[in-house]
């Protein structure tokens, strides 16, 4: 029996999510920090409950079993949910300051113009007195197709319904959206004049009630001065500040602009770093109405899908051996999927664990295990003398720790494409580069590696978000140790790859082979070779 | 659960993504693909990461979808297959013709000997992904055996006896509760534009460049395989073009071209790059910082060139009008990359006929009625991430339809 799904928000996107889930008979609970908003007319039922004026405070548990504490009118409420969908609306800030303007009766933000156009009939409108309107959009800061669409639609209405001459001043006109190029043509045909700036900028002057805009037109090279009756200033769409609270409450990633969802292709369209928490529409970025509807359907799909339960069982999960746990809490702080819980003991939530191994690599007590990641299993794959040595030439033993999502796949592609790879290359597959610890690297070095590579996903492409960054830190530290003890730093290398980079995999590994071949065998090894297997260029070195 | 069947026509990003979503919901999927390799155009795209950082082009996502689809127990794939006709009587019944694949996937080990030994260039085709299995296919349009039976080298030398040049095409009947048309797009063919595509070797399309970078990791001049000193990208070729009545922005070209331009600057830093454009379109959340960096390295020229001539030394002369001076200017480069637009694929005609649904005014196809659905760029221009999102939403609609939860108007 599946638990109810919690939907956060009260706007069109939240309503779309709810509608989709209700259609398939899911139980939902809606919590909005404001009033019912778009849910007006919805009555509580067995499948639907609406909590208004409700702000979340904390969240425990994991996918299938979230327990959320919230406050509703200063009273606390507890919500149990199996899945959570964040669908909070975004906000807008007017760009007056970007253009050095102040709001006034004839300098208005884009939203205000939309209201003027919607509210009144042409005859009664304040717009009836106006002859010339200028839109300023994307001149100082790049615009977005969502804003461009609103600017062009407003301009079209002003031309057609109000017979007002409109000018759109912009840099790059954003037509990257369904129907926007057609709309652009339509506005031009209706009489809108576009003035585009490339390297120059217009001079914008506000004196009491008049606005003066002066510029050199880049096409005709002529000086122009426009004195509009009304100036419409574009807006920047920003994330709701409530999202900052939610990212903390849920331990989920946000992007640089405060929208929930890291800018990582593996999260598209609606996933977060936490299983069972989805994010849609205006909570994850600047999206058109169509894209918000698509998000709502994807969220419903993710909630309904059996996929997670069925497929993830194949993953090796982390296990904590509590007798070894020294409660350093590294696992709790570093787990990118927030799959470690603190009860009386530190525990792994198996349903939330994605098996990345970041916890094992950073466990000070050596208490966390993931099958296939333990040293013995890995060292079993690397044995001195594994690499056949030809007479007089040195074939280095190169150990590449490869992320299963990227470098392992890239290697297979390289082989398919017929690229030659180094003879002495040994690949050790890891679920994530973040699973590689100091122990792994030193053990492999001790076991005969002449060179070690960590081949990770590119930054911003790590399924566990920071696994590749952790790997980078490990490499940096060990290189530091190498330089102190006078061991060649070049023997350890970290590179990034994607699954489709077969050619680059061969470049990187072959280049590394060259580097290591030039260095010669690792001196950690020189006495471990049986006499009859000594490598040729070690002769005279062993005395 | 499990007794519903969906026919997905097209094995590109959209078809694969929707198939995987449906299959994850326990729906059985029959996926048919016209070409010999799954993955559509995008499986040939290169990873454009720079400074070890992902730039979110989405190319690796196509690889991931392909991998999920080919190993999914609920998905059955038929490559080199096309719908002959279809009838609907509650369920759909489709007759599928599968061309001979010649190379037996059960036996082929992807050793590549067939390609190495084949005397005819282009007669053995190579896949783009390790999940294209077999990684090789016989192109019967070029193969000498199919021309006059004069050559059987590949068959004779294949160590696994995986090649059967006499293998016949086969017919299949697929019963389905719903059909998804995900037949993708046609890259605009720029041969009629005055840019010399098809006549001058060193004029290539953005797609050609994607594949070149994926194959060899570098950009080279097709004429002599040497590194170009100077490259020009020309945007909006076949998009935003009133003369062609192409009143749409293809959405993906600014992102693809600027990302490739920066990748080239990183790998071949001496290359000079000029970028001819109308308006730079937003792509991705990191557009602003990305574009700022791009402008440092790449010369942005706001003009669409008039024409291109090849000079005696095979360099290319681009003529354009400078906006501020109104003078005709010229730019001499070694390689021109045309950012060709996304246009409706010809098979939309066939699909319209088979399913009795008409394309929109631009020629793209969009429907979700009576058990027939479309997803991806058959609906119009979309980036890879957008296609994946679109396909998820369509998979959801299909699921609701086959479960009887959709009320058709």
C-alpha cells in the first residue's frame, strides 16, 4: 500500500501535479504556505487533503517513509508521505535599477502592463490616452524566452487592440520557444519596431514624467531619440525564498540561482539528489507554461513508477557494522543522497542508498562496507607480474579506477571503435569515483601499479554530485604526500570522461602510459620481482 | 499489468526515453527503428565538456537511454524496420518489414575485421555507441555483393561466420494498444543555400562536426585532414527563414555551436573562430556565464553571410554586410560550419497517411488522440533534455490511455 504524496505549492504547476495524480487514484496531500490559490473549489476527500498557511519545519525518514513537521497558524502538524513533489511558484523582480529608472505612472514593470491589458476594455483603459510604448528587455542582462514571449504578446495587443505604436529595445531577442519566431513576425507585421543592440547601449534618461531614450541605430547608423508615453521594463524571474528553507529541510541541492535542483543532466527533468523528492516547474527553473505541464506529468510518472523499487534492488547498498562505528558522522555529512540516518545508531536507509560508496571511502572507523568495494576484492584484481614484460621494453602496469557510469562505458566504446589501449591497463570498476579512498590507492601502489589513474565523470555530471570532487581531494592530498617523500607525483593522475568519450579514453590512457614508461618502474616495486622476471630496464638498479 | 503493448516507431532520443519510461511502468514495448543503429541523430553527438566540466549538452543522456533500452526486459527492439501498414480495431495491428541485417548480432564480436577488409568505402557502416550491437552493418547501397555479387570478402573472412549476405528481409506483425510516433527530425539540407555545401569539401554542417569530434576528438579539414587555422560558424541555416517559410527557431543550434566552438578552442587553442548570428539564444541554466566566456574567445559577428566562395587554395571566402558601415566585408576561413536547423522529417507524410492525422502549419506532427501519440522532435525543435522531458510526459499520457483513464474528446 503506497503512502500519500505531498505536494508543496498552490499555483498552476502544483494543480497540474495534483490533477495527474488524482486521475490515477493516488492519495495526495497539499501543503501551501499561502491560501488555497489554484486549489479553490477542491474539497477535501479521502484522496485529497489541503493544508493552507502551512510551512514545513523539518523532515525525517526517506523515500516511502517521510515524516514532515510543519506549522499551520502557529500549531504544529505532522505529515506522513511516501513521496514529495515541490511545485512552489517563482517570483519576479523588476529590472528598473538595471536601466537606471524609477517606477512611476508611466514607467511600469511588465507584469503591470499584462494586468492593464487583461483588466479593461480598450475604451476604458488608461492605455487609451497613450500613443507610444517602449519595452526595454534583455539590454543589460540577457532575457529569457518566457519574458520575451510576454513582451511580444503585450506589444502585439497594444498594436492591434489599442492602436499604440510599440518599440522593443533588446540585445538578443529570445525566440527559443514554441511559436516565438512566428509571434516575432506577427508583431513586426502589426507594426512593432525592433531595435537591437550589439555592442552599443541606449542612453536612458528619466526627468520627472518624461523618459528620453537616445541611441545610434546599428542598422541605419542614424541617431535616434525616442520619448515614449509609457516605458515597460522587463523582469527577472527568481526562485521563491521559501525554496532556500526547503533545500535545508530536505537536504537537497539547489542551483546557483536558488532554484531547487542542481544543474546536472542526470536530474532532468524532475529529480533531485534524494530519492522520492521531485521538483517541478517554477521551483526548478524558468519554464514556460507548456514545460510546467510536462514537468507535472513527469513528476506523476516518477511517483507512480515501479521503476525505483524494481531496478534498484540490483545495486549494492552500504552496510554499517556498528561495532566498528566510531560515530565520526562523516557518512552522515557526506552522503549526497542523504541516506544515512541518526537514530540511536548511525544507519543506512537501504531504499535511499544509491551505492555510490562515498561513505565507505570516508569512514574513519572502516565500519561501512559495500560489496565489491573492499580492498581484498580490488587487490585480487591487481597482481604484480600480471603484465607480461617483453625483452628490453618496459610495459607499465597502469591501474585505472573507473567510474561505472562514465569511464567504464567510455573504455568499452574505445574498444568497439578499434582504439588501441595500453597493454598494461587494468580497469577497476567503482560505482562512483567518490568511493576511492587513500587505502585503495596505496594498496594498489603497493601491489605493483606503476601508475594509477582516477577516471571520473565531469564536474557537474556526477550522479552523486560531488563524488568526482571528493576523488580530486584524495588525489591532491596523496600527491602532497608523494612530494614530501620524493615519490613521482606523475604516477597518480585524475581525469574526467563521459560515457560517450571512447576516443578520449584512448588518448588519456595512452598518454598516461607514455608518461609512466618514461618514468620507469615504480621504485616501490623494485625488490618484489622474482629474479627471473625482473624488468629489463631495472637491471643494474637492483644491486 | 504487463499485458499491455505499445508500439514505438523510432529509436532516437524520444523513442528510447519513452520506451524506457513505459517499460519501467511494466508496459511491454516493441520499438522499431528505420536505420540499422539505434540512438537517432544524437547518438553521434560529441561530449562538449570543457575544463573538465559538463556543459549540459545532454549527449551522454542519449547513451544512457540507449543502454537502458537495449537491456530492458520489457523492450523488444527491431532495427532496420519500417511500418508497412497498420489497422485499428480497438487495438492496433501493424505489419513491419525488417530489412536484412546481414550481420548476425548473436555471433558478431565487433572485431571490426569486416570494415578493415572491405574494399568499398562506405559499404560497412560503423555505429556510434557500444550499445549499437552489432557495431557494424552492411550498407547494401554501396556493397559490391548487392551490386553484382562480385565480392564476398567480409563473409569469407569473418572469424565468427556472422555475415550472411543472402539473408532475407523479414515480416513481423505487432499488436499494440497504443502507438508512439517518435521519428525525429530532418536536419535542414543546405545544398540550395549559397554556402557551397556539397560542392566545397570544407563546408560542413553542425551535425557533421558533432560526428567528427566524437569520432576523432578533433576538427580537421575534410579536404586534407589537416587542422584548420580559422573556422566560421554560421547560425540559423534553414531556421528563422521567411523565404523558406521556416518560421521557427531550431532551439538547439546556438547551444550546440557555441559549446563545440569552445571545445575546439580548448583542444586546438590556436584556432580562430568567428560566429555569424542573428540573436544568441538561451540554452541551459548556465547560459549567462557560458556565453560571457565564449565572447572572450570567439569573434561574434551579428550578420548572416550572403554567400561563400572557394579560393584556389581551398580556403573559403565569406561575404557579409557589416551592419554599421553597410560595407560588404569578407572573412577568409579554412572551414565553415553551417548550423543547420531542425525541419520536419519526410516520414511525417507516411505517418499522416497511415494514421490519418495532419501535420501543423510548419509541417511538424503533434497528436495524443485515439491511441496515437507523438514525442520528441517530430513535434518541432527540442534539445536533448527537452526531448527527454517531453517523452516522459508522453509516456505518462500513453499509460493513462492504455489503462482506460483518458477521456477522448
